[in-house]
C-alpha cells in the first residue's frame, strides 16, 4: 500500500528547499520614485527579472517578478509599474483593472514604501487607501526608504507614517542595503507562518483530491476534516466551542492574520477530527471592514479542504424568513456538493422554540426543514438534518454522529461483484418507457471513494440520460446507505 502518511509541517521552515511555486508572494507598492525598483533589484540581487506584458484596457503594463533572497528567506517578489500608474493617475478608487485583480489574487503580502526624505506624502495615503479597497486582507509592511543619511528626522517621519494605519514602519535604504536585517525580522515570521499553513493545506488537499485507487484500507479511520460553514451569527463559533467542550480564543492578533487558527484539532470517540474553517471568526474580525467576498473566498478554501461540510442554519431566521435556506446558504451547500464534499445540515437555536406557544412551530420546523433542504439540493439525497441548541450544548453528540456517519458513507467502497448483482436487480425494478430507452449497462464498478465514484460501461452507442443517472444515484443511495454524500457516475462506451 503506497498511501502517503499525513505529514504535518512545523517551524522552522527552510525556505531554500521550497518549490518556487509554493513560496509566498510579496508585492512592492508605493508612489513613483520612492525606490520600488531599487528595493526590487536588491531583493532579487539584480538577477534577470521575468517581465510580463499584460495587455489591459489598451495599455501595456509591466509586472516584474522574481525570486527574492533575503538571508535564508525566499519569496516571490512583484514590482508592478501598472499598479503604480493606476494609483497615481487618480483612478484609485475608480476601478480595478483585470491585471491588478489578477496580481492581487496571487499576492499574500505587501511592502509599502515611502520616501523618508519627503516625509509622508498625500499619494502615500492614496496608495494605502487603494490597497485597503482592493485587497483588504493584505496588511502591508511599511518601509521608509532612503534612510541612510536622514538622521534625526527619521523618528518624525516614523510617527507620521502611523497615519497610514499599517503599524510601525521599518527604516531601510534600498541603495546601500541598510536595514535589510530589520526588514528580514519583520517579514520572516509572517512568511514562515504562511508557509507552514500552505504546506499543511497542500497536504490535506492532496489527501482530498488525489485519485485514489480502490484498496482494502478503511479510509474512514483516517482523520476527518470538518468545515463548519454558515452565515454570520447563526452560531458557528458557539457550536465549535461546544464541540471542543472548552472555550478557546480562536481569533488571531490581527485581522488577516488568523491563519494560525485555521485548523483546530480534537478527538471524538477515538477519532481525530480537524476543524478546517475560520470563516466565522474571520467574518467577525472583518465584518466591519472587509468585503463579503473575503469570507466567501475563505469558505471556498475551507470547502476545498473539508471532507464533510456542516452547514449551520438559524431556527429563528427560518421562522422569520419562512423558508429553510436563504440564497447564500443554498449557494454554499451546492458548492460543497459540487466540490464533492459530504453535507450535514444543522438547525441551531432550537431552544428559542421551547415552550407551549411554540410547540406547533417546533414540530413544523422539524418536519419541513429536511424536506425543503432536500428540494433545494437535489444533487445529493438523504442529507442528514440535525436540530440543536449550541448555546445549551444540546445536540453535540448527534452532530458528531451524523458527521462521522456521513464521512463513513463518503469513504464507502463497494465491490464490483456486489455492484453488478445489484445492477441486475435495480434495472429490472425500474419500468422503462420501452426497451429502446433502457440503458444497456454491461458493467458497473466503483473506481474511487471520497466521494464514491462509479463507472458505468455502456454497450454500443447508448448513453445515460440525466434521468437515468438520477435513478441510479438514488438507488445506490437507498440500497447502500449513501445519504449525504455526493455520488458520481461516469459513463464509458464499450463496443
Ligand atoms: P520607483 O519609481 O519607486 O521604482 O523608484 P526607483 O527605484 O526608480 O528610485 C527612484 C530614485 O530614488 C532613483 O534615483 C534611485 O536611485 C533613488 N533611490 C532608491 N533607493 C534609494 C535609497 O535607498 N537611497 C537613496 N539616497 N536614493 C535611493
Ligand atoms: P457565528 O457568527 O455563526 O459564529 O455565531 P456565534 O456563535 O457568534 O453566535 C451568534 C449569536 O447567536 C451569539 O449571540 C450566540 O450567543 C447566539 N447563539 C448561538 N447559538 C445559539 C443557540 O443555540 N441558541 C440561542 N438562543 N442563541 C445562540
């Protein structure tokens, strides 16, 4: 058996041994003439830089990109003239060009340069504003360049620079190399945290997405990655704490630096469970500042990493809105299913429906929600729905039982013999319009688990219609107990 053991990366990280594709990316920002190119050249040691010409809105702009070496630290560094143009030509708050969006999407860190000789310049503030608008998740490191001969006024400019709102600046001189060690001290811990996270994420992603061949190994014994997702205030953090059975401080010291909290580990009935979501906590710190897209991005990322997605709904909101799921909840659930994750729906705050006058409502919710959930997410059947009160710690066991049950089903492996005996029965069970419309499946086999994926070999030129796939999917779910997990059926023709 050649299954890789799960590696957990820890500090210290040797950046010199890391594949360039995985290194973090740092963008150099600043108004014209502050010394962006000078710093860029120093960081890449004037090695030949890659130059991309990105046509954008009829203007060709350059992004220089290279690998920075700062002592034993390595990262991708971007020096973007295009962004400078965008900032200084006053279009800052107007629009993001597609190129900028592209660059920002693959940038995790930024160095914002000011010219210490000029002091804080109004355009520096514009650059800061621009970054806040377009990439609020990036908190730049402010550096005061050209500080080799500035003397006393350094402290003065440093205090001016606080107005940017990005913390204490670091004094450097790109031309002489002064302050490079200080820059290292600031960058190194941030990049190292990022690197640990990235390497560990990649590990679990490989776990999730790599093609797995059938084996006798029981995957359901492997650690379970659980993402708790949902709209703000539905009670995700409360549930999480209930599951952990102890209060924890989960929010990092700074907004955007909550990466450390991404994975919380606990044991449940001898099984290791990783919680792989901070969307809720991130939302909390970013709620007032950041765009909604941030939490959506974040939850997309956690969906990719999760095996099982627990979508939390709020019973009070259901009553107010008279429907089980809002649009955004449906979107998240469907996305989880499309990504091949198992799904469990949790209806929280059931304690609000206690008491005589609510008993009708209580009953109604319990009956209606599972039906409605199933109606809006027809892609998978048998989605477990659990009713809980996270605040009172009720339903913890039920949640975990459904999560683990769904995980086991998601890991199911059915033997080919069993499947083909089943196929004969199931094909005769269905009444087809006529024999011509009946698909001619010669052979049916499971090629992969997590989620269960099957191949139907069809004779001749026949094809499975969508209704055939629905029928087979539902039959598989009913006959083999595969509720809450996506089931994939691939068709191949055999002549
Ligand atoms: P950019 O427009 O931000 O890319 O700025 P450049 O890197 O082209 O630098 C603008 C000017 O500042 C050039 O004349 C550089 O020689 C000068 N410069 C850059 N860094 C330093 C520095 O650390 N000290 C001094 N004295 N001049 C610098
Ligand atoms: P999150 O934004 O989804 O993480 O939600 P929180 O866990 O922060 O909860 C939002 C609010 O709902 C808080 O005031 C919680 O105390 C409250 N809350 C959470 N779970 C329950 C519950 O089961 N019942 C009631 N009545 N309130 C709850």
